C-alpha cells in the first residue's frame, strides 16, 4: 500500500468527504464511493466528527459509512480520516478495524490524530480537553490498538488504557496502514507519523512545503523507505504540483459547508 517516500510519480487520488448534511446518510456515501470507483478514483476517506460548527446540522457516523463503502466497492481504499483515538476505546476500534478490513478484503486505511477541541467536541462530552494529554493518550492508544490488531497476546497496563492478557482474532491478514494527521509546522505529529505508515499533513501554505515535510520524515525514518505522504486540496486545485512535490496521495476535499450532492457527484464522475 505504501509508496516510496519522495517519489513524485503516480500519486494516488482520493476523495476527502465530511459525512455532513447532504452526505449524512451512509447509503448516499456508499453510492458516491461506488461512483468514485467506477470513475477511477483510488480512495474515499470520511471525516470523523460528532459535532461541527453551523451551518452544519446533520452528521453521520464515519465507521458506519466505512462499512457501507466496504460493501459497495471492490477496489478502492477507504477509511476514517481522521479518528481522534483519545475520544474512543482502542480495543473497540481494533475490533471495528479488523472487521472492516475483513469485510473489504484488506482495503482499510486508518487515520488517527489527537482531535481538536475548538468546538468543544471533546470537552462538551466529558472527553479529554487538554491537547498534550490527548497526545499521550494517542501514543498509548496506538500501542494498544496495534498490539491487538497483530493477533498476538497483549499485556498492557498504562496510565490511560489497559489490556490484560488478551488476544484478538481474527487478525488482519496484512497490517492495516496507519496514517497520522497533523498541521503543517507542528513537529510532534511528524515524529509520531514516522513510526507508522503515513503522514497526513493539513494546512500547507503551498506545494513547495511538501518537500520540507518529506525531508523531515526521511530524516526521522532513516531505517525505512516506504511511507505515504498525504495532502488534501480543494476541488478546483491542480493536483499535479502536489504530486510532483512528493505527495503519494492527493485527496480532493469537499465541504464542510454548503455541500451540494449533485455538484459533488458530477465532480466525482469526471474522475481524478
């Protein structure tokens, strides 16, 4: 799944879709994913939020959307992009991920980050509001999650999570790729991403900044060559400069506001 870090040729193309309002229905998301597959896209990735700022009103669960995508397609990659793991239980996510990967024949990609509390999306529900603590929870939660997905016996007793003498089966036939999200200029997510399969950096000032991130990741991953570097762009932005700068996946982002289902569908039908 992972591409060679720094290779500008042949970046994969995906959709980056919030399951909001016009797409707050897993059936609609599944149909759009089927259309995307037929039109030649390589992936469909859905946002993970429990609330958002107005005028967004309706929101669908991303994991249910992912299950619908898995059942409706046969080739494309898909996954939650990104899930704030500190808001969830790692062992529950491991069970969900293993089942989704099995359902899809090994096409799941997992995107994780610490999440953002700018709308009180964490604190309004009693979840951890401190970003530093969420970072600690993410690191520990990823250890638990990957251990459980390995199919091996897990013994973990940490400050935030525990998994005592447990083994989860069925395990994925191949490791599920994990992309770690962060904002451009933030070093901590890159250090975390270097330990996994990809980095999904948002907020680039332009394609030229991709080379900077690529260089930092290469320095952090001296012992590993394969790594995905994922970027998102608006529907009217040319993906070529981003691919040329070293992105291995270029996702076309729709929304979050004023989502027009017909307009999105036409853009998807036009192909990547």
